[in-house]
C-alpha cells in the first residue's frame, strides 16, 4: 500500500463511506492516517456514576433503561435517555442524558442499548443529567475490541460516518500498513523514534505515556517542516542583494535632537539594529514589536530619515484611512522643519481638495497611505524603505508584494498589538525581531475598573471630581466608522447626552465623518485644554498624546476586543497624574465579563495578548490565509510553544550552516521546503 494511494483503490471501504470521508477532506491513505483523533477516552474501565456535578467532562458507560420524548414551548422537543450503571445497586443513581431538538438522536438510541457518553454531569433538581453529551452506541460484535477496553480515539467525524465506522476504518488501515519503520524527516537532535510507530500510537495508544510520546513526535515533525519552510523563505530573502539605503545619519540626528525627550535605551538599541540593516546591502526584513505607547513612531521616523538622507523615498503604510491620516498629522509636524516632503495617498483622499500639503508622489520623500499603496499604480521613483504599521492587519501575501519588488526595498513591520511568542516564531518567523521592551519614563500608573451602567451615577460624580481638579477626559463609545449598522448609539444623541450630564464643562464631539481640518481643530482645542471632555469614537485609538487627559470612560466596553481596549487605554497614563480607565458595560455575558476582567488585572500588553489568545483561540491571529502558512493538523501554538522553539532552533541552524541544503545529510530535507498547494505539515513519508 502506498501512502499516496487514493482510498478508492482499497476495495474494502464502501463507496458511501469514501464519499463521506471526502467531505472531511480525506482522499488518500495519508490523509486518513493523519486524520488525528481530537481526544481519547479511557475505556478500560468506566468510573461509577457520580453523585455530584462537575465542570470537567467525564466519560461514563451504562445501559439505556428508559427513553422519552417531551415537548415544550409548542414545537420544541427534549429527548431523554436514562442510563443505569453496570452492577447497579440500591444506592446507584441513574444518569439522564438529554438532547434538545436533535431529531437524529432519538432515532439512534433505544432501550436495552449500551452507551458510552462524554459530558459534564449536572444536577437538575434531584436528577443527575448530562445535556448534549457526545455518545456512542456499543454494539456487541467482533469489532468490540477496537472500541472498548482500550484508550479509544475520538475523531472529528461527519454526517454519514459514525465514530465507530471511522475508527474501524482507521484500525484496519493501520493493520494493513507495512510494518517497516518510516524514517522521520527530522534532524538527529529532534528525532525521538520511528514515525510509523508514532502514527500507530496516536490512533490506538497502549498507554497514555505512549500517546504523549507519539504526539510529541508528530508535533515536532509538523513544526520542523513549518520552520524549514520559514527558514528557507528567510534565507532566500536575506540572500537577495539590494543596495544600502542609509545616509550618514545627520538628518536623523537633527530630528532626534529636536525631540523634547530623551530616547529610551530600548529605542536607541532598536534604532541601531535598524540602522545596521539599512547600511547593509542585503534587504532589511525586520519586525518591530512594542506595546502601545512604547514609542514606535519615533523609531520609524528615524529609519525614514536615514533613507531620505540617502536619496530614497519611503512609504509608510497603515491599515486604515484614519490611521494613515493620523500618521500624516504627526509626521507633518516633525518633517516640516527638516524640509522633508510628505504626501498622503489613500483611496478617499486623492480626490479631496482640502489637503494643501499633498504633493505629487514623484517628488515626495515620504508617502503615507493605506493598502492602496500596494495595489494602485503609485509611482515610486526610488523606493528604499517601507514601514508597515499595525502589521497584524496586513497579510503575508501583501507583504510579499512589497518584498518581491525590484529593486527590493528595506521593510520594517511594526506591531502595536503585542503578540505571543509562538506567533512571532511562525507568522513573523521569516523576519528579524526588534523589541521595544521599555516604556518612556514618566508614564503614570493606570487604574482600570469595570462598572455596570447602572452605576453611572457614581461614575459621574467621579468624573466631575476629576474635572473639578482640572483634568480632562475622553469618553469613547463604539460607533465604528464603517458600521453604523451596529446598534450602537448614534453619535449626536450620545454627544447631547453627555453634554447634559457634564453641563458645566466644555465638550466636543469627534468621529471619523467630521472633515479633517475641523477634526484637527477639535483635537487642537483639546490639546490646549480649552475643551475638557472629548466624546469620541475610536478615532483616538492612536497618535493622541495629551498628558492632562487622565481619565478614559469607555461605553459598551464589552463590544470592543481586548487588544483594542488596551490600545485605547494607552491614550492615558501619559502625565504626572494618576490615570483611570473606566469600562462601562451593560449586561455583559460571562465571556465579556471575563474578557474585561483581564484589563483590570494587568496593563502589560503581552499579558493582555496572551489572555486574549486564551479566550478567543489563535484563529484571529493565525488564520491560514493571513499567515500564508499551511494549517496545523496536530500542533497547538499555545500548548506546544516549547516544541516550536526547539523545531525553530533546529531548522535555523541547518540553514545557517548549509543555506542551500547541499550537504548530503541535508538532502532529505529538501522535500520539506517545496511549497505545495494545500499541503499540510504532516506528511507521513
Ligand atoms: P506607539 O508605540 O504606540 O506607536 P507612539 O510612537 O505613538 O507609540 O508614542 C507614544 C507617545 O510617546 C508619543 O507621543 C511620543 O511622542 C512619545 N514618546 C516616544 N518616545 C518617547 C520617549 N523616549 N520619552 C517620552 N515620550 C516618548
Ligand atoms: Mg503607533
């Protein structure tokens, strides 16, 4: 049997099952072998039925002694199956399994059957219930030994293909598989055994220990293959010869001297790293990560000035128009005195006539824009540096558009959303990393508190006290530019409402639809302290820096994401006064409450990102499409960070010593770096 053999060619799998397997994306022997269990159940011996509820799901087995179907609320139905444990005695309590509105379940379960169920036992009145448990009907046939009295695999299944059926097919496939060991595609220092053994044990392990060993082996193989691909990309981009894009640094020094503050040592260190890259004739591919407020913009400006001094153009890209505009405003202030010519280019703003400083791209030194810069025929006569802000909103594919240009520019990618280490090692794995791990001095502490909107009265008196003491406030509400459809409160109504509440103080309204000159004027008045309260959408997310504004109230905070709340909160805590961030919520779900509690606990961006990840899963951060990397089949970026690190070190060192994989012992790794369409990292052979 060949690993790549289509399943049709195995004459023992019935046709309908072949079709069902195909729905799971399983077409070959290899696919089936790497259809890994999502969990295992220990079915050697089942525990006695519990008496109490538990939050941990448990696996139980028993006989169906009664079934019933009840209706409620007209068309809704509850199907109940009552299970009795084996060797039941007078003290045993039956377990009631319940399914709501699931027609197929009642067709599958009948009195007298043996069931294995998996779920959380709950007390409902005096009855011990399990709602919507996963279940399997035990049939008394010769296959019983596959399903019972062992550590049993539970697979991602699909309609028309029961757990039992899938398990039996995989069991038989493993039996028919050659017993010859398969050399894994792993270097010696990662190698821990034979691959075919690991494949067997991941499906039908003899012990929990052997399951762990097998899993580690497979995860390492998957991660190593991924890291080889990343290392290959990285080596390739490093090997492209470009030109040095750095001037002598006089312009940069002039700028740095004009700053009203001293750079942090982290900023100095990072600027030196970037400068070294830009002075070399190999293209820079660098990720700059730093928490909100760590001062990434200054670093970016320094890099831009190095390029401009050398006679090159720089592009500065932001993910949204608002961000692009804000950068434009900030940079214009710095670049004016230096005689650096700046242009803005976003989808909307080419036509607008009220941008006096917009000049033709051709003679601008620096062009600020959005993705539009990538897709339009923006003419760069001498592009030497591209800075991408907020990289998490940019895809790898978009980045590649830039780096494949000829001549190749230096690329600096900045992310304000701090990212967990495994993400740095994967999505950004081909980049060199610089970290701003130090905040500018004089940042005050921020106290964050979640309050229910029923407590608005108390919150108001707190706000008034702060205003009385001379402070300024931000009030942020979730009306997001593009989506007025979101049932958030309308801007004007919101504004009127707050003006009424804080009658004695001057309030202003700011949102994305206000024309730019007016917007700038509103910000300027707030900066000067003439306006005391700024009621705003998330347009103040970045770039605003007003030390006297020390209180931020965020309405309907549950509607924002953690990262965004953290970003917003970064606008305060910039002066000598203690700062307060109040997260106002109305009827948050328990998930939302948990989310917001994270912000009360910590103001460290990395901790926020980790928690965010834990709550949401990595989906948002590591969509396959976004990362441009194949999907993981078994590895878990959160749980297996250590394994990823080992795989990465190993892959990087191979390429360091043998960048073109020419050594005889490295030949076999070549197939790992062929970027196949739709491949996964779990190739069996
Ligand atoms: P972010 O990293 O979130 O993009 P910014 O670059 O917007 O942060 O910087 C936040 C604020 O801190 C800006 O107003 C900036 O001028 C200021 N800043 C940057 N570096 C320093 C420093 N070394 N000392 C004091 N303030 C600084
Ligand atoms: Mg920034």
